[in-house]
C-alpha cells in the first residue's frame, strides 16, 4: 500500500507494512539491515518510538487519526528515543532522508489505508 503526501504531492513509500498486532509491533524493523527506499512501516496507536538494537537510522513521521502530520523526526539513530507526540495516533517509519526528499512538514495531510 502506498503512502502519499496530498499536501506536497509526493510519495513517501510505495510499499507500506502495518504492525497491527503485538508480535509485529514488538519486532518492528529489528533484524533488518536497512529499509528500502520505497518501504515504510506504519505503527498504529504509537506516539513515540525507540531505536534500541536497531542497525540503521530512519525518519519517522507521526500523524493523527485524520492523517495530519503532527511530528517529524529526521534521521533518528540506533539506540535513541524519539520525542513523545501527544496528538499522534500513527508512527510511520521511513528510510533516513525521506522527510527532506518529500518535503513533508507538520500540518501536511497523508493518504494511506490500513490493510
């Protein structure tokens, strides 16, 4: 499933996966060596993330229930934690540099469906 930024008219990812159960949320991106340029991981009910035991930096976009961007974290490194975004409902984990490349900003509206 793609993630499209309706405000900027850009594609954040062509292949998004949803961590929609305990095991998928627990594993997340652990064990992966990278996140491909067209991939993303959507985590519902997530207002902050940690990078414990990760191998590579990522960008994270936090969106509310209406898919408005409420927080951005650029190139968060392994073993770090993101800020807490109270208004967030989803976190979207993307390859590092995606936020800058797609010009995604707070207030933008994203289009994606949870499958």
